[in-house]
C-alpha cells in the first residue's frame, strides 16, 4: 500500500475509534502506524466483545468488568467506570463490584487453610467463610450477576477451584450459560488466549463432575 494512503487509512480509523470510544490508547496508534488492517480487525473484535450489547445488560456488563479490573489491578481501564455510570451504576454499586475482585483474592488463603490445616479447618467450614466474605463484598448487587463476576475473576487468576465454586453458585442463583459465557469472553481480551483455554476447560470439566450446564 502507498505510504500516504496507509497513513490516511490509519488516521481515519483512529478518528473513528476515538469517536466511538472517547479515548485512544498508545497501542492503537502503534497498530495504526504499522498495520491499519490489523487494527481494524482488532477494533471489530473489541466492539463485539465490549461495546455491542449481547446477553448481559450494559449495567451487568460493567459489574463484571469492574470486578475483573480490580482483581487484575488494571489501572488503565478507568473508562469502564465511566461506562458503568452511563449504564446507571451508582458509586455504591461500583464499590461493590470492585469489592468482588478483592473478595475473590481471598480464595487462595481460604483454600489453603483447609488443605494445609484440615485437622482444624474442614473444607465446608472454609468454603462457608469464603462465601460469607464474597456475599458481604457484593453488597446490594444481584446475586446471579455477582456470581458471574466471581467466575470471571477466578478465571482471570486461573483458579480452577475458585471457578468451580462460583459456577455452582451462579447457576443456583439463576445465571444462564449465555451470561457466564459472555462474562468469560472478557477474559480473552483482558488476560489472553492461554487463560481462556484454562477457563473453558475448567468449566467443561466442572459440568461433567458437578452436574451443571456446560460451555458447549
């Protein structure tokens, strides 16, 4: 492609992306400069993953995203908070969403407590306390969507045990397979393909072992 035409294509695409999102990130400019076709393909994927309304409502989507952002400490994703407000989230709900991420991080400590100290701490006792921490963190958020966020947070950490806990609870509280699948699709964008492989495999194995709906 002619260099000038490539430059113009990149500029037009970046202008289009800015109009759609309200921001541009450094890697958008990098891809625009090096490969506008790749940037356009990526933008189509991003739009479908995070901008088009699918199964989750816009508000539910941002509950999941904010929990995921909090647990992965992704400070550059502040625009999801703005999207949450635009979708109708209060600051209280945003705080509860972030707290879900914090609660999910406690899972490893709770899990270790019964596996290493089972003479004193049973698995049921440990799980009961983890669920109490999680329920306190979610505040007034709907149980089903909070559990979808829990599945996604644990998937982002590649915690199969944590995912299994929240998968069971999500279905118990009425979440659908499609809602969980959409939530997990954010992991593909946010944490990459290898993490998504583990998440899909964990759900598939949990379905046959725990009698819950599977991913496919």
